[in-house]
């Protein structure tokens, strides 16, 4: 189910604490969405996305690795503080990844992705060039 934040809000989803800004859109299971809507009445709403709106390639709580402005490798499982996805938003032309430390990166800056489970354990990891951002292959 797709939800949208109507105001600034902090939620817990899949074991991760996520800061949402007004207008942020994210997906959750039906059970998670029902629980969030019940606990935050008037702060979230369920939405139906237009069929042409792309599905986010990265999910909240996933880990990403990227190079910073000096070319150093950052993020990933060894640097979760600087590599945990908070949101991945589409502006109509490009994806922007917001990390839990407040950084924003263009999706194209991501080198590798680690999918996490509800406990925060890495259950799958891949590099984006051969496997795409969502692990399903290049698109």
C-alpha cells in the first residue's frame, strides 16, 4: 500500500526509524499501513499512484554505498550511519535518495545496494551496474 506523509513525522517501519517530511511517499504492507494509519491519524493518508509513476527502486532501511565528493567509499553495511535509505523520491525526471543522516544523493551516485530484513540484517546485496538498483537487472 502506498502512503503519503501529510506533515513531518517519525515512524518505525521494518525495524528502521524513518523521518518523513510532508509529501513524502513510501510503500508498506497492508498490515503495516493499517497500523501506521491508526497510530498517526490525520498525519498519513493512503494514496493511489498514477499508473505511469515509477516504483521506487530503493526501499527505506536498505543500505547503499557511494563515493563522497573526495572519492571515498561511504555507506554500506560497515557505515550504516551514512548509508541507510530513508526515502527514494521521484521528481518527474530523476530519483533522489535521502539517507537517514540527512544527505541527499542522486540515484545515479549509488554503486551498490544491500537489502535488509525487518531486523536490519542484510539478506541480499548487489552492485548496481550489472544488477540494477532494485537487484532485478539493469533497466
